[in-house]
C-alpha cells in the first residue's frame, strides 16, 4: 500500500511534486481519453461546510472525468454538523464511504484536524482565512501555461491580502521558486498577515507594499485580483468602507504590459469591471477551467494511481 498523503498546506507538496502535477495536468489536457477510466470504482467525498461554486464543481467534474463517483454535501446545514457532530467524527464517517475527501470549512485548521482522524487522503479545499492549496495548484498551472517559466515574474497581489486564503497559499508556493518578485497592493487594514510577511522575508524574496494599483500596473507580468472577504469581517461598516478599494477596468489596462495576465480565483464582486472580460489579458475564466485539470492530477497523485 502506498503512503497516506494529505494536502492541507501547499508546502505538503515539494516543488518537484508540484512540477509533476503540472506535467500530468498538461498531459490530461492533451489526451483526456487516456484518463477516462483511471478512477473507476473510486469515490470522492466533497464535504463543504462553506459555500463554493468553482472548487466543488471542479472537484466533482475532475472525479467524473476520471471515471469515478462523487458523494457529499454542500452546506453544513445538510450534514450532521447541524446536530452537533464534530469534524473528526464526520471524517471518520467519510472514510467508511469514500476513497478520498475534499473538505472546505470556515474554521482555520479544520482539515488538519480531519486529516489526523482519516484513513484516506484529505484535501483542504479552503479553511477560513488561512489556506487554499488546490486554488494555488490551479493558479500555478494557469501561470505555467500562459507564461511558461515562473522565473523572473513580477506578480501583483491586489485586494484583501489579510483574509484572502488564495494569496497566502500562492505566496507559500511561489517563494520556493527562483527569482520571483511580488508587489502587494492592498489597503493598510487588509495587508498580509505577519506570518506570511515573515515567510517572505525568511525566503529572501523581493517584495514591497503599495497602496495604488495604477502605480504598480506597468511593471506586472501577473495581476492577481481578489475579492474583499465579506464573511471574515467582524463588522459590516468596515466591509462597506473597504470593499471597493480597488476596481480594475479596461481603461486602466492601457498602462499594463501587452502580455500581462489578469487572474482572479473568483467569485468577483466588483473588483474587475466586466469590460475587462473581453481583453485578451483576462485569464480568470481560463484559470477556473484549469482548476478541473489540476484537481484530476491531484486526485490521481493522492490515490497513488499512475
Ligand atoms: C476563493 C475562496 O474560496 O477562497 N474562491 C475559490 O475557491 N475559487 C476566493 C474567494 O472566495 O474570494
């Protein structure tokens, strides 16, 4: 039997393993029919204690395209959590019925706790304002396919860097690659948590903080927009004051590089005007599609299927 692996933080995977997943995803895109039966008779449980569109649907589509089956729930209210069941008991139950679990939870660390009680691979599909490693794999596949090498890229991370779990995981992944430059664009109140800043400094990465998107735009190879995370705010007034801090529109793109890509994990609220959607640099819907392919590669990897 192969060793039981989970994906809780993106650093649970080595750089070589991430490069392998990207290569497998590339192969799946080129030869999807070769993977149609790869997960026949295997079951994925999607345990979503928090709302999701892309992550849950792309996990579901990924397992279906591998010939496997999917079971689960899409809100805590429809699970026994509403009766008071603990995360660890829910996971023990999922292990009775599924070969692999993707779990999203509003509490930071919940998938980590789940993994300690699990006999099958647990994938963190987002835990509170903490981490979102499979979004990062999606982002890395997207950047790889659009830009080739990661080396030398200047990446602007814009919006809610405090609660935005996708940027935390993306930073943790990218600081392990060579010659990466970051420009952090956020209101002061929504800047990066100190534990992420410490990691950037420890890794000796070139990074700086600015408060103007217009100022940062001309030098960027990748602009990664994020939504202000309403559900993590303690009071609505602060959310309303900060929610429209940055709005990218098509006119602003005139100062950006022709081959810059605009990414967003989605859902967007107001931070990218719809007139950007037709610009060739808009990459966020393509990015969502990549989420399916990289999750196919990840499911195969964690199940030990060659
Ligand atoms: C992100 C998330 O859930 O953290 N969405 C996603 O999974 N694609 C980003 C967000 O909700 O803003």
